[in-house]
């Protein structure tokens, strides 16, 4: 049977190309690999030597801001320190942050791009946890403290999963005052 090796890229229609390009290039740090302005397309990659593009921005978005059509775009980081640095960068650039969480097997920041698309930067923990698993984390804590909290939580809940329903119901947990592990 034919086999897919990995997901290579995602294309996103945007309302304002300049605004979206500035976000993906300057805030996320993706590199422009090609620009086809005549057709309203910009290609970006975090590793252009390996993958020509991982994100394709296309003009002409017509979907309304309240319409759900994309669940999320996730970007893997090489370290937890990178995720924490992105969190600080997002705050400096007034990026709307949804929440800072662990899935047991990852620690991440969920945020929104200029068109309201949910995105995530994450670091895989190497731990195994049944999904869905969603627990708030306080990113004002050190990387070591966060990793220890996640280890304890996965030891307790990893086999069955854990979901902090306050996050799913839209209750404001507060980025700097999220609850400790259950």
C-alpha cells in the first residue's frame, strides 16, 4: 500500500497579505522561500534546506471571522525553552494567546494569527499520555518546574487522560494564574 511520509505544508487564505506575512515571518520567524505576488501567494519554511514551504499564504480569504474552518496549525520546537521564548515574544507583540498547556506528550502555547486562525508552538515531552489530555500550565514558572509538573500529572493521569474542562468551556483561567496540576 502507498505510504505518506509526513505532512509537508498547509495553505491558508488570508485577508491582508502584508499583515499575515509580517506575522509569520517576523513573529514566528519563518523564512520566505518564494513570493508569487502576481497570484497572491507567499511560501514560507522553518527549514528551507529540507522543505521548500511548510506554510503557504494565499490572498482572498472570504470566510467570516466566526466561521470554523481550520482547527489549528502547529509548529514543533526543538526545546521547551523555545516554546517559553515564543510565549514571551507573543506577549511583546500583543499576539492573542488562547492558553498555555500540556497534552502530557507535549507542552505548548495556543495563539491566534492575524486572521484568527488557531496556531500552536509546542515541544514534545517524550512522555506517553492518552489523548485528549489538556492541562493548563503557568508559563511564569521555570522550564524545570513545568517539566516536573507534567511528569507528576502524566504519572497520575497518563493512562486515562485528563482534560481541564475550564479550558474547553472558555472560562478564563488566566495566563499567569493557571491552576497547578490536579
